[in-house]
C-alpha cells in the first residue's frame, strides 16, 4: 500500500475548454506546462502569434498535414509536408498522441479542437464500413469510440485538455437557452461527462476597468452553462491570462515566461 500524500492529483485529469470562437481557449491550451499540441482544427494562427510574444515554445503536429513520406523529398527539404488523406487522419492523430504521451519531455497534451477530431472519426467510419452517410448503428460506434478515445487520453499520466466550440440550445425540461457543446450526435451532451473538468471561456467585464473586457474562464455552473471543476482552489470565474491561478491549482511553479503585463 502507498501513502495518500504520494498520489498524483493530476492523474486522470481531462479539462474541456468550451466556448465561442476567439475567447482564449487555444491561448490557454498553449500555456499548459510543457505542452504538446495536436492541431485538429487548423486554426491556431492567432494564438501562436500571441504565444511567441511570451517566448513560449512547444511541440506540435497537425491533423491534416504530416512530414512528407518520400525520403528524397525530405532530403531536399527537411520541412516538406504532404496532406493526410481524410480516411487516415484519425489513425494519424492516434500515432501522434501516442508519441507525445510516451515522451518524458511532455507534461501536458492539448487537442485543438474537438470538431476536427469528430470529422476525423466520421471519415474513418466511412472508410471502414463503405458508408457515405451516418446511420443509427454508426452513431453508436461513433459515440463509443469517442468514449474510448477520451478514456485512453486521460489514463496516460499527463495533463490532458481539449477545446470545443459551443452553441445556444433550448433545454427540453425548462425551455431556457443554454450554452451546449457543438458536435454532431449524442456526443454533444456526453463529452463533458467523459472529462474531469469542463471550463467555459467567455468575455467578461474587467473588474479593474468595466469599460474593458477580459478573457474569463468559468469553472462553476450557472443558469446558462454546465461546468465542472475538480480543483478545489480554482475560483468560479478567473482571468484566463492569470496563469498563477492555474499553476497553483496544478501544484506547479509559475513558469519563467509568465509576464502578467504582456497584452493579449
């Protein structure tokens, strides 16, 4: 038996960054400790420009592009790429994530974003079955594959995070509008339950200057969104640029690159 104070409290952590476009999800994901990034949505340009200002470096792969498979082409241009066929993108993602999870240099794995993962999975199902449209049985396989995928990612002894977009949805029970995950099929209502944490990114008034707004991260539910937080010390709503809060919750030292006065 082992003592409780040796338990890794980040083991099995899976944080879902939910929010609309351009609310700071990718920027926060890129600031996770020693992060590896899998770009599934091809939409990281703005976040990367901001991260470079901070001097942050990270490892990454892209879901639709990979190093060229022809050795002669790579010999002439070591950075040459080729497109990943749609039917192969889900398996390509699996290979990339496996390497990242096995690397001792990687502490966090971040997937940007879930809609790309969904597209990769559907393309693989079509290729495996010869179908061209989703059927009820395929939706069942789709949902189960998602569950297995998240379970595997959370079991790798790394901090795991993924971003997902949202949309307004009317509640069946109360008839009110709620912010819900924007993915096809039942995974939209299930994905949050597969993760240990669901944090919503939103623009909120700056408490120091109400005329300005900040990238807020909500970790507790309210009447408009369902959130969940497994870190007791995290505030219900915090400024996503204040990395001291996150690193303290993770029991990690604040990184040297952290400069709270750098504009977002």
